[in-house]
C-alpha cells in the first residue's frame, strides 16, 4: 500500500522535478509554503520553517562576516536542532 492509498501515512511523495532541486531551493519553497509549520522538533528545541530560515540566515551572515571568501568553515555543534540550523546556513 503506498502513501497515496493510506491516508494515515506521514510519507510525502515528491514529484521528479522536485527531487532535481538543490536542498536550499527545496527548503526555500517549504518556507514559503508552510512558514508556520513545525520543521524541526527535538527535546530542547522547536523551529517553524520561518524560524529555521531566519536562524540559518543569521548564522550564514555571521560566518560570512568572519571568514575568508571561499574558505572552508568548520562548525562544532552538539547533535540537536542548532546543528540543523547550521546545515541550512551553508
């Protein structure tokens, strides 16, 4: 039984053209479509798509201000929602 047949399934099937987008492109579309929906929820943190996007943009700007252009940047984070914020800042 596929997710289309099972209304209780949380799996969301993507169209082929959606899978050919970059992760940032796909994320920006999700932010525009569902800004107030929960995107990340852990024991200690919860972010809506809009909040995750704002936080990631803040991290990205901070990295850009402090780093050399096109230089690799390493981030040391615990395994929790802030690590996800940093991944979207790339």
